[in-house]
C-alpha cells in the first residue's frame, strides 16, 4: 500500500465516527436540486469531476490542511452524489459550485470535512441555517482538536498582529476583545488596539454594517466583547480582515 493509499484508508476508518458526530440539523444546507452523478476523480481539496465530465467545486468551505485532497477522496471517490445550490452557473474556470451530499445522506460533504478539521467555514455562506449547521460542525472539530485544530495557533490572537500578518492573503480565523468601534466615512472599524498602523482591525462597509444592524447586531455593542472573525487577511497599516457578511463575526460568550 502506498503512503497516499494508507492516508486515504485512515480517513475512511475515521469517517464513520465523524459522520455520527456531525450535526443532526443538516437540513440548513439543502437548496434547490442541481443534479446528481458519480464521482470519477478528486482534483483538489474541494474540487472533483463527475463521470459526465462536470467539475464540481464545494461551496461554503475553505480547505486548510495539506491532507485535504485525501480527506475529500476518502469521502466521495467513486460514490454517487447529489448536488444542490442557489445557482448552478459555472464559475470562471467552468466549475459548478454546489453543496454536495452522498446519496441518501443528510449531512453535506462540506460538514463532514469541517468536522474532520480539514476545512473552515467560508466567509460567503449567506444562508443563516446553512451557516449554523457548518459552524456547529466546526465547533465540534475545535473541541475535539481534530485536523487543523490540533495546532494551538490555528486561531490567531488579535493581540498578536505580527502573527496575523504572516497570513496575508490567507483565509484566517482571529479571536480577541474589541477595544473600540469607530466609523470613518463609509467604513466602520472594529479595533483591537490603539495603533492603526500596527494593530489588527476589522473593516465593515456601510452596506455590510446595515446588514448586521438588520440581523440584530449593533456594531457599537461589540466594544469590550470577545469576538471571533473569519476572512482573508490583508494589510493597510496593520493587518485587516474585511467583513462582507453577517456570518463572519461570532460574538463569544462572556465579556
């Protein structure tokens, strides 16, 4: 058995238990049917090809581990799958974005990968029920320290901007206590430090701020609260994550 085959076999053995531990409320990621098919090949950690030639890209996740392709292959290689989503239009690379279920399974493949710690919940999950389902799977993986969560540095500390800066251009999860919330022009800044040229901050456009208010999240109320934010790290002075959707920010328990 080759090392790659052994790795896939290991994932397959662990998969049974992970499916049992996956959130029961998986209906949150059930959308309009987009067809079905048999998996012919796994291309990368979130892309596969069906026997009819269609390439499918998993919605709602950001792969994080180098073993992601093997993990996906252990779940879906050679299996019958059903596809769903709001829009089956191909992306610019010709891939069909979709939520994917094994035939007869309630839990989406995305939820299983997240429960393994092989992926993070993406920042673009607009449906709140689906986001809740995936975040529950991620919370379970984090508690069990599976996959990427075995590394204590998997969640970056907002008080360590240097560590966050090492992840420029990467999808990252950051936690910390909010020092202040300020508005400058059309942008709201959620600040974790006093030095804007060095410290970490979250930026929120006027449109995204209105969406948070509509969802019952008063941005000003985040001051002195611990939050978890996910997104792509950029730099403008200090490290920044731009929040585009409500689900990118989680308010953590306690102050």
